[in-house]
């Protein structure tokens, strides 16, 4: 049975937070420190943005206004100073067309949500939330109501739960869920085209993989085995065809083949790819053309893979990030 939690979230000033425009700023090297890149539609236009986050006192950036140039991608950088150690969860939790950032502090640390407004990434309201414990998280619209929900997954025998958010505000219902067993990587996406996002649980190596197929309008789901993938991959979701069906990019650091599972009404088609190298990958529709793109942040360079579906099939253009 679900537990109903309707909270009046306290608005708080973003104390200690500095937001400035920069004339120029390049993504920093991954070799210097641990960096996490994640994407979201924080401005509310047709293009997604990228947040480059460093836990602790490192410099943080948001890259916006991406544009295709001859051989490279231009962008507008914003500098943030957070001085926080959190796990960011991007998602549209109130269904208003703007993605928010849920800053989850593991354990007893306070949690915050940035609610972006007015199409200006320097303007947001900071709300305080509370979720204790240690979790792996992913956001997705599991009910298909337009508001993203959050899976809180604790590997092993600890309890798992889903926060079902409601459109028009930041109230939510807590649904206990159970995913027992080993460590999994959860991914959310609309893999069957029914409008409700589902969950894929990837088990590294020979662990079995699963998909939770959610019923539109409900938090109920059926669990089915997934075609075994194996290996030690770092998969991510992306819509390369621009058809509204979520695909999976099975990226593996190194020189092995990295297939894309392109989902459609008859299952999926495997599209072979080879990335080569070790990167922090982030996907989104960064040019507003309806097709997913992938940024590959490396230790010395960053490239952008831009996909388009043409009459001859799926084509890919590779561009540099920020310089010709």
C-alpha cells in the first residue's frame, strides 16, 4: 500500500550560490577530478542543456544554447559555485515543461530541489526536501501523466521505493518497491511507445537484466527478463531516431563494439557503433531537432555525435565541442 506524503515545501534562498555569465569557458579536464555531466531542459525551449558538476569545491558549469557550426558546436557557458557534495537527479517533477534538479544528499544530509522559471537558468527557486539513506536514483514519468517520478533503488536487501510526483506542484506519493539481489544500473525510458516510461535494470557481467513495464496511469508494472547484454558497460538512454521511442546505447570504455538498441513497434534493432576510449557520456536533444545527441567528455577533448534519420537510414555527424 502506498503512503501519501503531501508536503508544503519550504522556499529557501540559495545561500552561498553564485551565478555569473562567462565570456568563454571550456569543459574542464576529467583527469583533474571526478566530474559528472547530466542533461535537462532547464530553460524550457526545444534544446536541452548540460550541467557539468564537481562534488565538493570544484567549479561547476551549465552549457546552454547549443548551435551547429562547421565542424564544431558553439554554446553559452554559465558558471555556478555550489560547494556541495550531492547526487543530482534531473527531471520535470511538476510537469510544467521545465526540468528541475533534485540535489540528493546521501545519508542525513539535507536535500534540495532547484525549480527553474522564466526560461532563465540563473533564476530558480530552491526548495528543501528530505530523503534519508543511500540510493541509486533515476527519474522517469512512470505513470505517463507528464510529471517525472523518482526511483530510489538500494542495492541488496534494503527497501526500494518510487516517489510519484503530481503535475502542478511538488507533492508526491511514496510507493514501496522491491528489487532484491545484486547491484544494478537503472535506466528510465519509453521503450514500448505507450507514453509511460519503463525501467531497465542492467546487471554487470553475467547478472540477469530486467525491464519493468509500467501501465499508463498507474504505478503498477510487470517485470520481464531482458535480452542478456553482459560485459562491463556504462549504458545510457537516447532517442537517436527522433520517433519518441527511447533507445539504449550500450557503451563500453575501451575499443569494443558499442551497440545501440533502437526500439520500435516490433522490438528493437541493434545498430553497431564503436566509440573507442574512455568518456563521460551525456545524451539529450541539444539542437532542438527531435533527435538525441551524445556528448563524449574525455580527459583531453570532447566530441559531439549528432544523429539524423534520413531516407537512407540513420546518419551520424561528429563535431568538436567549442572550437573548430
